[in-house]
C-alpha cells in the first residue's frame, strides 16, 4: 500500500504542478471520463457537442457539475474499454475493478465493495439478475450495446436504495427513445475477431424517427471459445451471448412516452469446475435467459412549479440453469416488478432539486439438488429528496431517503428493515482553475437473501455457503475529500476517503471442508475502509502532426475488520497506470500499462495475490468520414506481454487467471 500511496502522490503532484485536470468528463483521451458524445449520434464532430449528461443523477447535469464522485465512459474511450463483462469494461476507471470468473462473469467492484452493495442498472432500473447472489453469476447487461456507462462512486443509496451502499454502475443504451435522431435516422455496427479465444462478435443498432415518433432496434451476438492463458488454454471458459431489443416512443413538446422489450441469452462455462474426464466428472456450465419489459415517460413542465416528471416501470423474467455436463442441476429464477418516479421542481429560493419514489417486488427461487438459498419474496418502497444551491463559488448538495424492505423466505421467518440515508456535499471553487469538494454520507443496507438464508453446496462456484437469518442492517458513515484542477495543459484530481461500517457483512472462509467443498459463512463485524485515487491527463502537444496526451492514474484501498478480525476478504490490489495517446485527422493510437501491486493484506485462509503488469494498445483508422457515415478499422491489443494475471477481487483467482495475450481486429461503422 505504501508504494501505491507514493504513486498516487506523484500523480497528484504532477497534476497540480502545471495548468491541469483529468477531471470528470472532458477529454476523449481519458478512458475514465469519455468524450463529448451524445446519445444516438456518430462521433463525427463529437468534440463540439455539449458535455455528456449523467442520466443516473437528476437535474440534467454533466459530471463536472456534480459534487459527488462520478465518472463516465463514452465515445472512443468506451470503444477501447469494451470487454465481455461489465466489470472488465469499467475497470479502467480509478477506484473501480472487477470480480472475475473467466471473461463471461465480471461484476464491478467499487472501492473494495461488490455484490449486493453495488447497484447495476440499465437506464436507471435494476438489472434484476442474480449476479449479486454469487461471483459465478453473470450480469445481464451488454457493454457493447451501451451509449455510455456511468459510475457513481461512494454511497448512492440516496437515489437507488440500500443496494447502492457502495456505488452505482448505470448502462445507458437508449432502448426507450427519448428523442428522434437529428437527421431522422442513425445507427452503428461493429464486427470483431479476438485471437485469445478465436472469438467473434457482431452488433447492429438502428434509430429512426421524427418530431412525433421514434423507434429503436439493436442486436448483438458473441461466440468465444475457451481462452488462452500463459502456458495453455483455460478449460471450460467459453462464452456465447445474444442480446437484442425493440423500443418505440411517442414524442412531442409535452415530453415522451415509450416502451421496449429486450432479450438476453448467455451460455458459459465455469472454469472453477472444468470437470475431469479421467474420473468421469463432467464440466459445469450455465445457461441463462432474461426478458425485460420497460415503460418509460417524461412530461415537460406539466404544472406550475414543476419542471419535469419522469417515470420508469419495469417487469423482468430471469432464469439460469447450472448444468453438470448435459444434466440440469440447480435452476435460479426471478420475476420482478420495479418502478421509479422522479419529480424535478423549478427553483425555490435559489434551490434546485427533485423528489421521488421507488418500488420493487422480486420473487426469487432456486430449485434443484444443490439449492443453497430458499425461495424468497423481497418487497421495498423508498422515498427520497435531493436539493442543491449555488452560493457564489460554493455549491451545496443535500439529500435524504427512507426505505422499508421486507425479505420473506419459504419456511422461514420474515425479516423487515427500514434503511435510512443522508448525504451532504460541498464544492468550493476557490480559484478559476481549482475546486475542492467534501462529501459526507450516512447510508444503511438491508441484508440480501443469500446473506440471510444461504445454506448448502453451490456447484458452479465450488463452495458450501452458510448464511445467517439474524444479520442486522449495515450502517456506513463515509467522508471523502477531493481536489480538482482544470487547465489547458493538464487536468487532474485526487481524492481520499474513509468509510466506517457498523455490522459489515462479509463472506468468511472457515478453512473447513464439507461435501468436498470449502465452507464459507456470511458473517458480520464492524469494518473500516480507507483509500485514495488520483488521475491526471497531460496535453503534451497539439499541432498539424496530431495531438499527444499522457494519462496517469492510481488507486488503493485498505479494509480491516474491528476487534482483531483481520482483513476484509478479496480487497482489490493497489495499482498505478499510464497511457500515451495520439490522435490525428483519421488516425488514433494509444499505448498503456497498468501495474497491479501484490496483495498480501488478505483474510484468514485467503491466499496472497502476486503483482502483475498489463500492457495494452489501441489503433484505429477512420477511412471514410463524410456527411452520411463514418467507417473505422481498429486493432486492439490486451495483455501484450502475456502476463499471468490473477485479480485479488476474484473468488476464483487460483483456478481462473485472466486471458493471456489477445489481439482484436475489427470494423466499426457510424451512419
């Protein structure tokens, strides 16, 4: 951790030494911030567009206007970062890493927190899969179809309930159109081939409409074989994915009203259970399917004093079956209904704000020989208020939320919880190029069904899990201090945070074996998380030969349990990275490396994780760029030095390292 802190200090020092700021959203060269790229448009002339609006936060603000820590991936930065999983895609953002089981499964880990603490959303509604139940379950959101991906770091319970006590990842894909394309029609397409798995991916998206009606269609298919690792191939790591949707909306000066239907299909192996033909043991794979129906609308200035009313309703049906060879084992299923209503009021005594209500009903079941969580019904209702006001160079944000939640298992006692959340943030622009931010949050989380009621073997994750029905609410108090610098030559930011948990829930290794599986118990103790993040982008040169930028970043987090409880399990390793980028009229290229430090601050029965360095490169050539279309050929290289990489965040790091050297080639079109 000491080495990582030194690296963070260097990044922050260099970011402050010159006119600087790798801040929230400005430059195309920063993978953590994204381009000024509007939904539904090609990237031609993107730098002339307004900064991206963060959809996950009310009031139509871009990231630079929000006091709480926010990052956005969009445009070419998103193109270069796209991976098979959502976690892999967002892991270039400081403070964000990924859990991993092969490439098929990767849930975001934000500042050391994952699973049910990180809300994974699609256009503001929960993904409603079971990826929070276990690290072997995939997220049912496809990064390749996203317009932009937004990350809210730190507690976001105020807006999205107790499942966002660690943060939010919101995938914005425009499946319910909110406006028509400017020229009446737009689209994008991509095909690519990956060398590491002989993988093939293709996608197509179309949007059309006028001032009264808009329609959206998208589809994607991926077919990846077992991937290569240093010294061989990782057995049972293949993945096949299909995703698509159709949506349409009525439009007018009054607002919009639309709906969409989407389908997600996934088939992937579990490298943790590759089987052994010599012993007659079959490999384990998972077949997953989800159908979502979404109704969404917005009314502009419907009443005096009300600027906007927005609502979203979602119904989802999800199922995945875990197979031993060709024999179906445990079947996980959920049916869910959820809704959000947000009302934005006009300014009142200088205050701008919004209030709303969120509801959820989820019916979860797991049926089969290895059912380890009982069928459970979860119901919740939350109300929230967020307000902000500028006092000259000072901006103040305040918010509060109250939830009621019940968790009712079959053949077990019902549990009721009432989490509360409060937040206060202040930003002080004490000089033209500098601003200082302070965020204070109190957040509470109700335990999830697997934490409360798990009891049995789980074949796909190769574990025997035991929950506790007596778990209490988690309570978190966090403080974060950030310093930002905006300049013409350099842009930079640094943040430090401290998060004190009461009744922190974690999955503890016991060292015991039951049914030939390691036993892990959901336990509870007080905990403290402290960490730091820094990022700076240096605009080295700008001229007829092209623009050169250098981005450096680093992050670290340390998490310990109280009363001699040791370290919190599976905490991300500290890391430091840099990327040199070049862009000319029709060409862009980058070369970067990220060093992951050794992680030896581990929990009982958890193994150390060796450090490793990932070297990546990207090259793209825009060979057609006219008023009708833009065509781009690209080559991406990942882990070019073929390192053995085992993420400290992964429950399966010893069985399933990350892919070895991979070269992707492909073609993109925007029209």
